[in-house]
C-alpha cells in the first residue's frame, strides 16, 4: 500500500515483493545474498550463469553452433543431425508439414534442410532437445506432458496462421511456436519446489501467474522466455510477441504492421492449442473461438474449420511420433467440414497407439526419485529373469523389456540410471546402438553393462571401446555377475549424490540470482506506479540516442506533466494524489506502443522514450495518450475527479548535441502546453 507523500519522490521496485516471515537463518542468508548482489546483471543473465535454465544439449548444441557459422554447408549439417536418429525423424516430419499436397514427401535430412532453412533448423534443434531432456521434471505441480502437447499444437497453429496473415515464414513460425511458452518450463526447471508453490496458489495459468512469479522470482515467465529466445538467436521481431503471449487485449502495435499480424496469428495458434487439449464436450466452443480469431486474419468460417481439421490430424501424428500422452479424445467436433478436405478429417488416426496402463504404471514406478532405475533388456526371458532375481535385493526400481530393437527409444523415454543389455554377439548393429546411445546426453551418464552370449576378449574389448561401461559373458557365474552389477550401482549412487550436491549449489546460486534481480529492480523502479524511475530513464535514453546515431533510425520522446496534482493533494490528501498518479500511469501504459518506454522521472512528471518515432507519429501517439488520461476518471472517497495531462514532444535532429537536449526540448513543449491552458499536446519543433 502506498505511503502518503509517495507522489513527491521516485525510487524503485519493478515487481511487487510480497512480505515473508523472517528468522535468524533467513537474515544471515539474506546478508550473504546481498553481498553478492548489485552487479547490474539482468535476471536472465543471472539465471543463465547459475546453470539451472533448460538449454540444448548433445547434437542440438553442435547444430546451433554450426548454424551460426557464416559458411556452414548443408552437407555438414546433415552429417551432424544424422548422429541423432530421433531428431532425424522429427526434422523430416516438420519438413513434410510444410510442403504442398501432391508433392513427393521429404525422405532425407538433406531434403528437409532445403525445405526448412537454417534459422528454422536452429530453433527446431533447440525445441526438440529441450523436449527430450525435459519430458519429466522435479516440479510436482507442472504438467510436463501437457506443456509439450500444447507447445506442439502452438507450433502447428503458428505454421498455419502466418500463411493467412503473411507475417512470417511458415518454417520459422513452427519453430517459434514450439518455444513460445519456454519461460514456464524454465521456471519449473530452475525453481521446482518454489514454482510448484506458485502454481498451486494460483487458479488458472497464463496472465494470472505473472504477478506471483514476479514476487517469487523477480521475473515472470513471459520476460524470461523472451530473453531465452533472444539468447538462442530468435529475431526480436518474434521475441516481442512472446513477451505478450498472455495479453488478453492486443498491445498497441503499428496498425496493419507485421507485428500486429504476427500477434493475431499467435492468438489464433493459441486458440487452436486450447482447442486440441480441451475435453470433447468443450471443443465446439473452442472451435468458435478459433473461427472468431481466424476472422481477424480474413479467414472464412469454412476455411477455418477445414484448416482446424487438418492441423488436428497433424497434431495427433506428432503426438504419436514423440510418444507423448495422447489426448483424452481424438474426435473432431461433429460439424460440417468442407467436402474438399473431408478426407483429412481426423477420426482414429492410423499408427497412433495408446500407451497401455501397465506401461504407464511401470514408467511411474521407475521414475521413483528414491531409487536408481535399472532397465534390463534381453530377448531371452530366462536371461532377463536371472538378472532381475540378482538385483531383487539391491534396492532399485527394475524395468524389463524383451524389445532389443526398440531399446534406444525406450531408454530415452524411461531415462534409467543403469541399463543391462543382453545380446547374442557384438555385431555392427549392437556396436552402433551403443555408440548412438553414448552420443545422447542421457546415454552419456547411464551406466551400461553388456551381456554377450559368445564372448571372447576381442568381443568384450570392442563393446567397451564402443562406449559400454562393462561387459561380461552370459555364461559367467551368478556371483561374478552380481559383483559387476553392484559395482555399477555403486557408481550410479555416487553420481546421484554428486548430482544432488550440484543441484543444491545451483539452488543457492538461483536464490542469489533472485536477490540480485530484486535489488537491481529496486534501484531502477518507482515503488508507487511500478514504472521505471529517473535513473533508468536517463540511462535508457542515452542507449537509444547512441543506437539512433549509429543506425540513423528516428528517436523521439515525450515529457508528460500531470495537471493539478498539487490541488488533488491539498483537497483530498496525498493518498488521493498517489491514486491519481497510479491511475494516470495505467492509462498511459495502455495507450502507448509496445516499443515505447514509460518512466516516472519526478513527482508529477513522466518521460516516454519512443524508439523509431518521428515528430509526426509521436504527436499522434501523444494525443492518444492525452485522451486516454482524460477518459480515466479518478474515483476516491466517493468523489469522481477529472484527470488531465500536458504533453511536450520532441524528435532527435542531427544538430542536437546529446540526449539531454532532446529531453529539454520536450520539456519546453510541456511548458507550452501548460501555458496554453493545460490538457494539451505541444512541440517546439514543427513537423516536416
């Protein structure tokens, strides 16, 4: 609650910080955190440095590094991607989703690269790597399967929607859609326990989470996700949209511009994703919302229904390919679908197999956090049972399978700590399987023991050199096999202890990051209005000035004075004055463009920095802001008080010496507006 007189000073706090009970231990911990704070790093930089954010690994890392090189060849990219069979299938599937019907389908990585292009491949590598690494996690309240199912629907929705809005290329839109909600996954990964508390304390998600997240972590998922996307090389054109994913109302973009069209495409994609995961009884209502959103992009009803049916079919196929939990219902709503596309209407899609209840239960038991998970793979039933019997007293979760050919996919899904693989010989197929497993991030830390039916020394050496941790003949005595199994389990338990210690250290680093971010925000934010303060405003306008000088891009600013604040303070008290300032700040924020930066720089004074703004466009924007404040009446103590502002506008001209001269010129415009009767927009400069 604001303190009386707050409207006379400006200082700091970006996100509202909720009070928490303090103990002596908390106090000592806080002192340690404060010592480490104050280096001016962003929340993303601090979190990234802590090592707790989800990030691409393995083949994806090499793909991203290659795509950033200027002279990378498609052949080299294809060779690297070929090292991950799962990624190969996903890339080819994504490419086939883009080609026109009737064309020969893509069947190779090289063809897929030509269809998708390098920017899309980089983003796909990131998205699918995160999916492989974070299908499960430690945050008890976060629905990992639901998150990825929704993200896939967003990707398909974006791919289709941008065609109508002509806002971006379809291949880039698919990749962008897959990563749109990555900020939520990041918070669940970086702060599993704390984020579970936030999720359990909020009904619904999306926009309702922003303030609690900000309070708990000093950053919310929308900003964190946008920062991560920028770090991964996603153009700012897309990341600006990611920041506004949870906005109920359309932000103020340039009317008819690409960003406005891309935002509308994103809202259509979100409507499709919500439709896909909705219970069957709610899908007609969700489809109506899709039709409404499609209308904003000029899509007719019948075309939208046909497109929804096609995307729903593709989504079901993707769910099957990635082995995600299938939707509760795969039926498309019983409404008229245009005949031209009725063959695409989904019913029971071929190749989609629901996971059996036994398999689901087995996976749940196997991922017990208290026991090492051991996967026994052997086509020979007695051989599997022999190993399981030896492990029965070793306090581990045991999963058995006789499917040796499908062991790669199963191991990547299950993510066991130890795998015992039984095979007849050490042929090329077995050696390649071991090598492929070792190239994955899961396989590198998994202890692999190989049992070979006919094994001489050369065979055992070949298996170890291919990447196996241990190898024994099937004919070895139970006593020797059990000793080898126990040695492997000792290694697994030691690794788990080290991982636990690492996570504790990372948790401490993450808490330091939160404290750093809070202190940084406290120094740069006005505590009353939540806007950035004078210190931030002066630093930011210097940065924008330097950027405008380098690029020749226009730059303008507004100085806004709240009329009659002193009268409100004198007649109704400072609390009413505080409320008036907050009401004006809210009205201004809603009326300004997305790229405009609004700051409170004095008692009744605001500064708006307008990157890319000319004098003419900024005058128009200022008039819109003035009208918004005029319509925003203050209700206080049973009274309605009219509000008004005087706005001065100035544009950077080549003859100006520095940013302070630009601000002074805008301030002179505000003075002219006050002198002319207030509630007006003025500029010392003349347009044109």
